[in-house]
């Protein structure tokens, strides 16, 4: 068994700052969305993805590819959104196994209200505290992470 490629002290410091900061930021966004709009971050993400799709609908399989949650968790999250009247699921007419998730008008209105508050949270606790050059570096870095993880799938 070969020796792991241990992180040096600086790498360890940056890694821990990322882990701690990302967890705290996600918790902050989740608390904010829940208290103001009754939505979790996971639910909000699905509403956003559907709002950006043609006709505000996506096949569940496609939604799962882009969402930050497992397929089974996505199904449960969509069930909660469906119970709230924010999402509707329909069978795909040309594929008996396919299911569409469709953002309802109520879901779109809820998203519009939540987005106004959510963007302020993102700005206050992320965008506004990061130097623009560092923000660009973060964007490039995580695009590379997503590419690497995508290659590993």
C-alpha cells in the first residue's frame, strides 16, 4: 500500500476553511430560505433548475444530472414540492418510463419571491466579502472540480 499524498499545512488550512465556510454558508442559506419562504436549499435549487428549463419542465433523469442530490433524494424533494403545489410531475407521452417535473405557476411565483431574499444572502455572506479577483479564481477552481468529478462518474 502506498503512502497517501498528505496535505501540507497551508493546503490543510485552505481545505478546512473551504469545508467550514461552505457548510456554514449552506446552513445560513437553508435557515434563511426556510424561515422566509418555507423552502430548503434543495427545494430552492430544483425550482431554479426548472425555472431555467424550456417550458419550465425537465425529465426527472435530466433534473437529477444537474441537481446536487441523489436520484432518490431528488424524488423525495420533488414529492414535497408537489405536496406544496410548486411542482407537478407528469408521465412522458413518448416514453412510458419517463417522468417530467414541471414548475407550476405557484412554484414560479414562490421562486420569484424567494430569489429576492436569497440573492441578498448570497451577496452578504459570499459575493460582497470576496475580492473580485478571488471570486473569479473560485469560479475557475470549482469549474475544474466539477469537470474532474464529471470525468469520474
